[in-house]
C-alpha cells in the first residue's frame, strides 16, 4: 500500500564505493542528520532557515532507509598518535612513543547506487515548505560517515505512489522501521537532537580550560556531551507459531485432523473469526485494533490501512516428499513487529481454538494446539535467512488481480529483467506487451503487481503461471475457486525466480490473508549462477584470466561462510586438504566462466559440468555456494577492471549456452587433454574432442576444426564446431581448461533442436 501523502526522499552518493563508518548496516538516519547539520553549518553558525528545517525534520516519523548491497573490505591497521601529546612535554619528535594501532575495515559497494532516506511529509503548507528547505540543505552535504567518505546529495518531494515505485526499482534493499521489535537498531533523530548537536559543538570549542593560578595552573579537559538520538529497530522479525490441527475427542483424540487443501480458505476464515471473537470478549477496549489486525477492516467496514501490520494465518500443507498428500495439518500464525496487538495475546487467542466451520467434514472435533517441530516446518516454507531461496512455487494457487492488464507498467514496478514461460507445456516465451489481452499475459503482469503488494523488493528474473500444480499430489487452480470473489479465472499456480535469495514465508495475491497464494521454496539449490557485467570492464580481457579472478572471489566469499581458518572443501578449491590437486573422477569442483560475447560470468556446479547426478554431499555444498554468492555485486579483476555485477537468470529453453541444439561452436579456446602422437594438429584436436565428449556421456559428434595453434606451457589449443546426431543441452565445457571457462560452446538452434 502506498504511503498516504507526499514523501521527502534524500539520495546520498559517495564518491567512492567505500563506507568507513562503524556500527550497524545500513548507515543510520542519525548519520545523515549529522551530515546535514555539518553541511548547513560549514560557513559558521546555523542560520534560522536551516535551523527551522532541521528542527522540523527531527520531529518527522522514522524514515525508510535504502542501502546498496555491501561487503566487508580488507582490514588495515593504521598506527596514529593518541590524543595525549601533552604527556610528551611538547617534544613532538617523540610521537612514536604514543602511537597505537587503529583497525580500519571499510564496507565496499557499488558507488552508482545511492543511499535512500524517505520521510512522510504531512499535508499542510508549512510541511511542504520545510521539506523543500531540507532538499536545499542536501545540496550542502559534503561527507557521509567518516571524514574521508566524501559525498554529495540531493532531495525531492514525491507522492506516495511514486515513492512506492522508487522503492520497488531500487537495486539495493529498503529497510522499514518497526519500533518495539528486535531487528537492526539504528539511531534516528528525535526532538532535541539538533539542540544536542549544537550544545556538543559549543562544548567541544571549550573542552580545554585552565584551573588555578601561577605554578598551580593546570589544563583540564572536559568531555563534550553526547548527542541525543533515539534507537529504533528496523526490519524486526515477526513472531511466529506453528499450530497443529488435532482431534479433540473420540477414539482418534490427539490424532491429526487433516484438512483438504481446496478448503484452505474456509479453514482460515473459521480460525480468524473464532480468534477475533475470543479476543474481543477478553479485550473489549481493543476491538478496533483486533479488527484491523486480524480482519483488515474497521468496525464500519472501511479498509484498515497498511497490510504490513496484519496478522497472517498461513495453512501449511504437508510437503517435503514427492509422495506427500498436501493435506493441511498445521497452521502458521505470524504477528509482525508493527502489529498493535501483543504477540502473547494472539498466541492465547489461537491456542486450543476449536475449528468452528461445521460445513466441513474435517472440522469435526478439530482444535488448534501448539505443535512440535515448528522449526522444521518453518524451514520447509523458507522462513529464515539461512534457508532463503531463489525459486518459489505455489502450494495453494494465487488469486491474481483482474485489473493488472498493462504488462509494461507492471513490469516497470519490479527491478530486473523478466523472462517468462508462456505455454502450458512449459515452452519459453518472452513477456511481451502484446500478451496483455490474453488471460496468461494478464496473469503474468498480475504476479509482478502481487510481488509489489507483498513488499518483495528482490529483483525478479523469471515468472511462470499455469493452471496445473507444480507438485505431484496437488490440485488444479480451478479447484480452489470460492464464491464471486475468487473465481476460476483469477486462480493460477505461480513460479517465480529471483536474482538473489528471498526468505519466507512468501504468500502472494489478493487471497494472501485467506490461505491462498502460499508458496514454498524449490527444494534443490541452484546449480548455475550467472552475473551480468554492468560496468567497469576495460579492453578485451582474456576469458580464462577473468574466470580465475572470479574463482578467487568465490573462494574468498566461501571462506567467509565457513569461517576464518577453516579449510575449504575441494568442491570450491579443486584441491585436497594437503594442497595437491583433487584427483577424484569425475571432477568434483566448481567451474568459473566468462562469456565475453554476452558480458556475463557463470559459476557452474561440478555435476552440471560433468553431466551427472549430484553426489551425496553436493546439495549441501551448493547451498553453501548460494550463501557465499549472495550479495556479490563487484569483482576486482586486475587489468580487466573493477566490474559491476548483477545476478541474472538464464532461460534453459532459450539461452544460447543452455538450450538444446545439434550444432555447437567454440566460444573460448579448447585445450586438448592428451596429445595423440603420429597425427597432425587438426586430427589430434578432433580426436581429443571426441574422446572428451565420450567421457561426458555425450553422443559422439562430427568435429570440424576451425583453427588451431600452440601455446607455450599449455599445448595445442583450437576452436571447433560440433554437430551431434541429436540435440543436446548445455552448458558444454570441455577440455583441460574447462574449470576456468576454456572449451565453452554456444549452440545454434537454427540448425536443429
């Protein structure tokens, strides 16, 4: 839901992609407030217009904060003098005696992505005037963080809908204040912050004063008073409980009371209404808050306002095994930190709650009770940063908005390139404007709108909609139709793939508070990660050298996941713990690839490289790899430049490196694995390629050498064209240098697939 009224948005750009300030990330609003005060007072005392605007700003509600993805840079120890030179008796030649080490570790990020700070302005004329004055103060900002973090800023006042679009398209992460929770503590301005900064500045100018007379004179240092800011929690985690549907009496007392998935909506309505009645009887003075938090409506029927503060009742179907029947045996209740109701009161309302829907057979003698193994079920539905996933699929279909017919505007609301699959049988198709009149085109546009309404800010890589379920025991979307509100035409099963992992629970669509649109992460972690190079590439770098730079970055980030001093598994390094190259066959370590033609980098899991099934421990390693690559936005590749990266999704049915094809041609040089004696270079190259294809369980192709040459210290290298008797899927990485992107092939679908 868009904010009511105009929004003041300040953008802060650092000249270098480094931030040296200490404390929590993102930089707190108090830092920006101090930077604005410093800029306004650079020429002397604060003048009245600036003082008035800053006093107005400190009284505003806590702002939204946007920050780019950042990683920690190298730790550097600087030896600087302590602030006690008077202990040397004025002999500055002895400064070395009082130097001490100071550790500096900046945060590194994309300098082209600004920091965002956004405040609700208010509706009267004075608010608008003061907001414009703050925009003028932003022009005077010259540093942000520490003194070496030179910066510039600018501001604007936009309406609520425009701010929603800015936040949706922002390439970093937008943090929301959630006072009273236990999220990230950030200091925010409060009434009196400006006066405390002025008092601190004045006290700093008088921090040294002389006491006594004559020989008893001493110089006394006084600590200036600290500035006053309010610690505010941002992105506080919601409180969750998992309840079980159990029989209350009879011979089956205590047994599960499974609920059919098609009746998820009446189950949620029955539980919600029963909990509302229980709370209203116990807390009659909070009737309005109870209705707003659980029903989403005020007592007079009007919309209750922001959905972020509403309690969510999420039916959990039994998943986690191909033969799971998807019947509902558990219910997750989530209370956001901004909810006006106490979490303990909500827990009391649902504990032991009878299911009052007498029209359903499953509701007979069924009650809710706190269940065991709640953590396991939260993990199955992706709750928690450690189980964040890139691909999500609906368990119950999503009720998509019938009004989202403009594909162009819906797509613009979500950052990132969108690829879709546009046919029931799963054939790839682009999301085109001419698709909008069709039901499928409208559904795909509505998915983008639903993500925006669910406050999912991650860049979207792919959308897929279909009537058929994604799980073997699931039901078609039409089976969940209920009344005039959720008709058959509005219900779709949805699969979304994000460019970076997203944590759950994820529930989409207009029925997200009524048990529809519940999504679960795809079980297997991604086996191929792709990054588009969006800037910083210089010249025409050697693909293998750039792939080695990527490999070093991947291992460094994996080291951060495993911990300093831990020995990385051969999956990441290609070496045994004793340092020798791993000799296990087939090869069991990652491949790093640079595709110069499309300006993108790939990290390929070993089972994909070797065209086999994953080994027992490899799914765990792939999950660790996904965590290591999360937030990778920059690659320092030496002479190749300082590359800006953006995660992208590759369509396996359309991408030239992945799609099935009969004809394949070299993108990077192929390095022979074994030199055949007694034949020419072209014949040696052809024989080695055919042998390599046999090792990779590929049909033997017709090999046409295109060019070949020798490299000192490497051997015979060349480019070839392969023609297979039947279409094969990529990626094709063959030869001795395949782990560094050598022997990469591109398919030509026009010649048979």
